[in-house]
DNA sequence: TCTGGCTATGTAACTAGTTTCATGCGTCTC
DNA sequence: GAGACGCATGAAACTAGTTACATAGCCAGA
C-alpha cells in the first residue's frame, strides 16, 4: 500500500494539464492562494488531491536558492554530553524554519572533514562544528564553500570562526579552586582521550595552572561511565593516598562515584569527587555530584540562533560566552 | 573572511564560459572525468578552483530525483534512551551515502505530524517514526507522500508499516518473571508518561499480565533520573512494605537506586530493583542494575539498513524482531 | 465613449545542473 | 583512398518548479 505505486510521481505540469490551467496558476495556488479566483483554486486543489501531487523540494530549492538545511558535526550522540545540545539546537532551529542534519565524527579530524563535505553535498546552508581544533582539510572545505559556520563547546573570541561556548579552561580552574579551598593536596585527574579533543586539552591546561605546586596525576580513560570505573581502579592501585578525584566530565564521574561506593570508599569523607558538566543526572547521584555547570542547552539555543541569523540575514554573529559556575553538592568536603 | 563575499556564487555556466568549453564538458569533468581529455580536464579543474565553484545540491537533486536525505521522528534526544539509536542510525546511513535529519516530537502526536510535513518539505526520501501509535494526520501525510517509512522501538508484524524493534510487552514480562522467581510479591512499577507513548503502554500491559494476582501498584513519573527519585519518595510513603521496584526504563532506575541509597535502603537486601533497557551506564550503577537488555544500537543499525534498502532498491523491508534478554546483575535478590 | 485601473490568468524566461544526440576529426583497416 | 570506428566535445533538451511580464476582460469615472 504505502509507498509502492510504480507509476512516476505527478509534477506541476501534470496538475496544470488536468486542471486545464497554466503552470503559473498551479504555482500560485500553492504559494499565494489568495490571488487566485476561488473557483479556479478549488478546482486546482481538487486535482492536486486527486493526483496526490507533492511538490519537489529540490525544484523549490533551486529557485529560492535555499535548502533550509543546517548540518552539525558532533563527536558522538552516544552519551548525554552532546545529545542535550543537539536536542536544543534542533528545537531552536524549528522556530526559524530550519532543519538539522546530524553527522557524527568520533573526534576523528579526517572523518570530520569527510562528513563536512557530505553535508555540503546535500546542500546545507550552515554548519555547526564542535571545538576549535580541526584538520586543514576541514578549514579548506569550509573556506571554499563559504558556508556560515559556528564552533560550539568552546569560547574563543579570537578564533577565526564565531564561537558559542564556555571557557573550558576556566571551568577546570573553578573546580580546582574549590578543591584547594577545601584543603585538598593530592588530586587525581580523570580525563577522556586527548587526541582531537581541544575541550579536554583546555581543561587539562586549566587544571595544571590552578593546581601548580600540588600533587596532581593524570589518568586518561574512555569518555564513558565505564572509563570512570576503570580510572578508579587504576587510581587506587597507583595513588591510594590521593584525597580528591577531579573528572573532566560528569559521565566519567558517574563511574567513579559508583566504583568508589562498591569499593567501600566513603565520598566525601574519604575522598572528594568533583567534575565538569552538570548533566541532569548529576543532581541525583549518590552523593549528589559537585560539578561545574556548563549550560549545554543554553549553548544549543544560542548557537542555533547565531547560525540561523547568519544564514537568514547574512549577519556574522559575535562570539557568545556562556558562563560556567560551580555547583557545590555532596561529593566534596573540607579535608580534615 | 570566511563566508562573507558579497558577489554571487559562480555556477556551472560561469565555469564553462571562463574555461571556454561547453556546460556539458564541465559537467563531465565533475561526473565522469575519465571521458574528458586530460588537458581540457585540467583547464576546467583549474577554473573551478579559481572561481571557487561548488555545485548546487538542489540542481543535482532535481535531475537525479534523489536528495539522499532521510528523516527521523524521535521523541527526544534529551536522554540516552534514543540518542544511542540515533547515533547508530546515522553511522549506518553514512555507509549507504545517506544523511539523517533529526526531528524531535516530545511524544506529542500533533508536533510529530507537523515535523513529518517539514521533513517532507525539505525532501526526505524516507522516514523513521518511533513506535506505532500516531495521529491520523501523520498517517495521512505519509500515505499522501508515499514516502518509505519504518517504525522503530516496537515490534509488530501486523502493523501496516514495517517495524524494527523489540517486543516491549515481552520485555516487561521477562522482568516480572524474574521478580516472581525470586519470590517478590509486592511490586511498585515506575513508568513514564502514558500519553502518546505506546512503548510504555505495552510494557504496562505485559507487567499487568505477568504480575496477575500479585500486589502491583503503578507510579507514573517523568521519564528522567529525577522521575525515579520522586517515585521512590512516593513509594516509600505509600507502600513502605513493597519488596521490589520495577522501572520501565533504566533512566528512572538510576534515580531510584540513588534515592534508595540516600534513604539508607539496602538494594538488593531490603528491596530488589529491576528495569528495562540496559543502557551503557547500567552495568556500573551501585549495585549494578538487573535489567532487560534492549539492543538499541543494533536496532538503529537494522532500521537504517531496512530503510536504506527500501529507499535505494524499492524493496519494502520485512519487520525485524530484536530479541531482548534479561541481564541479572546485583540489584535483585531472592526474597528471604 | 474613451480611458484608467483592477482582477485573473497565461506565456515564457529563469534557476543550475544532467544527459541525449549530433558532429568534427583523427586513425585504422582493407 | 574510402569506409569504419572512436574519441572529445558541443548544442539543446530536459529535470520541476518560480516569477516577471503581458494581456484579456470587466467595471467605473470623465
């Protein structure tokens, strides 16, 4: 039944012929019905319904020069880290009559460039990229196509593309400052893969600067809950006397918290745990997670508005800085 | 710099004129370079690079009759529930040279129908819908446009669209059977909103059938971690003597587990907790969550392959049933 | 009655590519 | 030396819409 008819789709000329009007009149019925005589309009609409005519998006696009499509190059949707932002981008774009194509890159610069080209091939009018560290191939593709592009998840006013995001370095510094206030001196830092991830790198830089002089050891793991679990196992083996674990993303902190619980380590009595992101679930961990809030949803909205304005009105947006803030909950405590 | 040039984009005719060849030759350079004389080809490619020519996706689409776009109508990307599947759909579609437009519906049938129309307006060749319960408006739009559509997250061989998913009812029954084996008799069932959510309804039906005769009380809450927290508070007030909590989705189970921990209720000694979904994090909760595994990633892959085949080769796919299976971990225990 | 203006509609050009068919020209074969 | 073939290329038709411009018909006002 559905979608199985063999004969080819009717076009606007077929409708015109059947309704015994010109193609212009059919087009008018579709686009400005009020200028068409009621009787004619009704007849044309009848034929449209009868033939099951659907106008070709491509043909409309070729005339308007608009596809109303934007593309997003996102590392992955496999965790809440980006899906919240994508969700918010999509919801905002709808308000502007724009649609969103998602393309995942797995933080692989080559894959990213390839997907960027694919996005352009299907005709996107604008692109969101994640972060500010990309392959030359990507920059070249963007340059050549002249497609409006904004970079998200990273604020850098000096970047050659408009950025909409937070200062990842400052976020890390805020977390570290909190740990130092509480008297922590031996911090294990759990972070995701560095390759192709400028957000992580910026956070590590901030951590290094803020923790200068203190004992601080880095543990690279997967940017997943499981990664946090594995990191804790490693930490307890290497640095049993550490007094705080700083996760560069909540996702890993979830694993850290649960693994510590399993091991019988009391958080925050024996060990403070702090993180960056503040995902919706972070308020409800045990104990509730102290973390630096990154406004992911708001970022999605702002980024979508910026790119929509650029695409629609040809105004290159200014970079947008979204403030992060420390949210103190139950997973950190004064060192005794 | 990027994306700011005022003068209009060069088209294929501009390239032809500058390179002193016909439009046909330029088109050949683009599509079948091997039939063009090397010298001519080089010259044309030089002009293309020099003018920064990018071919119009719309114009190509109008000729090929293909947009290579698919659309997905998804309740939300705000949690891992659907983002894993979407991620997997996108990754699979790339292998077929197709791109994915995401459209979120918030489980609102009207919004869903509206977004479906928008997807068709931008020219998608196929659509994924979530579940099998939709508005008449949606069915009418799909019928009229004759666009291939598959329904995911729900297996129903008798549905008028091909479904790719699991049997939600059976999944609930499996969880309940496990609880009964363990000797549980007073079960609190925590579920998300019913309106517009056939997956939840099917799970409740399965639960009712499997738990017939036992004491079983339903708690409707938000389909989020926070929802689980609130549900526990309600349960402890209403039914302090219940011996098991069955969450119809892991997301709520995360909140349930943490809130019980906070209250000092020992899981699984005092209370068993079981759920449905088996998200990546479920293996690492405290205690590890016993849950019915739903193969979300595999579903994404299968669904993408089915729809890709339909769109590319005009073969209507058969429904695909993905088996769910109980994964017993630490959150359930024999009633003593 | 003539002119002006309005409404409704049609003709044809236009968007930016792809593709079919035709042709010019050089080379190979008999 | 003539027909055959193949390569490289061009002219023009074609995809499916939108839209500028033209015009026919009608009514009102001078």
